[in-house]
């Protein structure tokens, strides 16, 4: 029996890396997509050594040409696609709305929202050819359940939009046997902070005294990328065959405090 094929964006670090490793270990072949080729190729070699068939495509998730290359590589290498994880994203610039430049806004929208759109726009036809499939979008508790990061307007807007896309598309794609869900992580140990620029938070924040420990289930410690990956693995699997259009919060209860 042929192994299912999954496409993962932002695959070489953080949640994407943990998800790629998990999917390979549970019997998937993989098409991996990320901006930086070297870590992507290293990951591909590692997973190939564990028995998975892997194709690596480096590119910009917001580029039509790069996403076309990814779709062509999947078709050439596997001839099919069963699952999509739209994970690539940045925090971008967090600044008061009157200090945020239009090009800073545009960059966050390009990666997080245009990138999600292009991922689905190019991959859904491959899923339709199979007559089934599962999609998971990686959003956030920010912009969905919490709004306490000062200046994170662009980021929050993209995350709220990803949830709306999921719910809209659950109805559109259901007739094709395609499920789509969204995970909303809270604080997770990843390197996404390296893509964050924070300016003048004192002008946008509202001082609040939080209960001791911002993540109740871990005593304030952030979750792990593997915690999100396991949720994604469940949503892609037949165990979730009756779940679609659903946001799942992977935040240890953090969003309920804020």
C-alpha cells in the first residue's frame, strides 16, 4: 500500500520541523517547503534515512512561482497529495498602529495570509484529484482568543483571517471529501521570535496583572513544538475523519487567562 503524501510549509524549524518528523515516523512521504535550502535539505536527508521518501523545495511561500514549483515537484515525484500543513509564518513588526509602516504591514500579510492562500490555492487541486484529503492551518491564540501583545495588529489580523478561511473552506471543500482545520498554539518553544521586531510597546500595551504562571497546565512554561505537531497529526489522520472547520487551541489554557 502506498504511503500517504503530505506537504508542509515552514518545514525546517519549530512546529514545521516537529510536524515533519512526526509525519515521517507515522508513515507519510513528504514534500517539504521552506525559505532556506540548507536546513531543509538536511532535514530531507535525515527523514530519508528513516525510510520516508522526501522532496525538498526552497522558496518564498508568498511567491506564485515558488508555490507552482512546489506543486510541480509533488506531481513529478509522487503523482498525488493527501495532506497539507500550512505552517509558514512570521511575527513581523509589532508597533502602535500609527507607527507601523505600510511595507511592514504588507510583509506580515504576504507571508502569513497570502502564503496560506497560495498554499491552498495550489495544493487543493491535487487533493481534489485524490477525492479526499486533510488540511491543517497553523494560526495562533493571538487575534483569535487573546489580544494582549501590544502592537501585534498585523499579526493578529492574519491569524484571525486564517480561522475564518478554515471555516469558510470547510463548507466549500467538504463535497470533495477534503477536511480543513486550524490549530491555535499559545506560547511554544520555537524560533519565531527571531522574526519579530517590537517598537514602543509602552504606547500600545494595557497594564494588567496576570495570575501567577501564564500557562496553567505547565506552571507558566511554554509548550513544545511536538505538542502542536501531535495535534496536527491527529487532525490529518482518520481518527479525525468527522472533524472539519474546527479551531483547536494548543495553549495549556493560556488563552483563558488573557
